[in-house]
C-alpha cells in the first residue's frame, strides 16, 4: 500500500515535468534551414513559453495539487477545443495534459492519506 501511495504522490509531478519537456521539443522547430542561429533564438524562446508555463504550474502544484488538477485539465480541454479540426494533435497534446491533471486531482483528493502529518 505504501508503494501505491508514493506512486500516486510522485507520478503527477514527474509526468508533468515530462509533458513539459515533450512540449519543449517542439520549440526546436525554430531552428529551421535557412535561418541563422541568432535569428532563430527569439522564435525558440517564444516556442518554449508553453513548456515553461507548465513547469511553473508543476512547481506550484508540488504543494497545492488542486492547482495542477485545475490547470492541466483546463489546458487539455482548451487545447482540444482549439485544435478540434486536428484529432491527432488533440490525442498527442491534450491526452497527456488530461492524464497529469487527473493524477493531480486524485493526489489532491487523497492528500491527507498520501502525506504524513507534519
């Protein structure tokens, strides 16, 4: 039972970081052929913003799981709505966001059982 509690406590945090890294990979598109490194840097920084926002959300959610549940689930729904004409994109982006959001909700719901009293 202890292992499953630890898994539920840590999985949304670790998966949230991994989803952020996954989204950060898309920023590498800024370095396309024909663009100098210096000209691509502003585009790269702009494309990294969603990944950085997710990292901030994970950081806040480390303490307050409900924030992660609300933010990740809300972002999953918003992206699914905005990308509704691209079902494959919805699965690739909203799917992981929804999974992490659900795990944060679940972790928040069982907060007292998962963390020892301090």
